């Protein structure tokens, strides 16, 4: 069961399994989709474009043709890209709304770390 809490709560002691805030689930989905170097390469390429990309992305990037469609599908399923990814209609671009959500979620996630003076420091 999902909660509708859209805030990270680093002070919450323990959450029942599968009862995560929606933002945590979405952040995990974005992170999973971005968890492959080819997908990062695709996202960087599309983010640098002024408009949607039309064509065969494997001709532009060092990604095998056989795996491009699967990588595009993962990115589209996560909501990071949008468009037509099936041939012969091939047009895709960054999903601006979800790109912004991902940026905010990752910034919030990394900003919650508290500074510690003696944590896991190597002993000499």
C-alpha cells in the first residue's frame, strides 16, 4: 500500500515493508532506470538536444543496436523520456516534467546527509 506523503522523512525510525512514500518509490524507479552506463549516455545525449531526436540513436552513440530499444524502453517506462521508440516511428526526447522531478528528488536525497565528526573513519 502506498502512502501519499511526498516528503522524505529521514527521522522516521522504521517503515513497514512496501509502505514507502510515493517520492521514495519514484526516486528508486528513476535511479534503477539510470543504473546503466548506456542509459546515462542516452539521457545526456537527449538532454543536450534542442528538440526531439529523430533517427537511430545507435548511429550517434557507442551503444549496440541490439540493446538500444531495451534501454529506451526502460527510460520511457520510468518516465525520463517520451516519444515513439518503436521503428519505423522513432522520435524521443527528455520528459521535461519528470526530468525536473528527478532532479529535485536526487537533490533532496543527497542533501539529507548529516555531518558527522567520527563515522567510519579508518583507524591508524
